[in-house]
C-alpha cells in the first residue's frame, strides 16, 4: 500500500500495472501521482511514490539524485 498526504488542490492518482505470465502475476508496478492545477488553468501530473513487486518481493523506488531536475533549464551567471 502506498500512503501519502495530499494538499487540498491535488487530485491523487494510482496507476497499477501487472505483468502476467502463466497463471500468476510475477511482477507489478504501482505509481502514486498527483494532478495539480496550474495558474494558467492547465494540469500537471507529478509522480510521488513508486513500488515494484518482483517474484514476491516489494521494492520502494527512490529518486536518483538530480534526476528530478532533468527538465529544468539552468543558466550560468558569469
């Protein structure tokens, strides 16, 4: 189970994907995200937590340092 507290303006979304092989599912992935309304009336989906289940083991996926800023443009001050 993924637990997370949401702010008033955030709509929670849970996406659960299951890979079935044979009679029993062997792995699945859960993504907990929030939909936020922007000032310009558009919406943004932000992933918050992820869990991966493989062969009966559960892994809480963690953010790799710096990857959350991969789409942020940086400027140099010289």
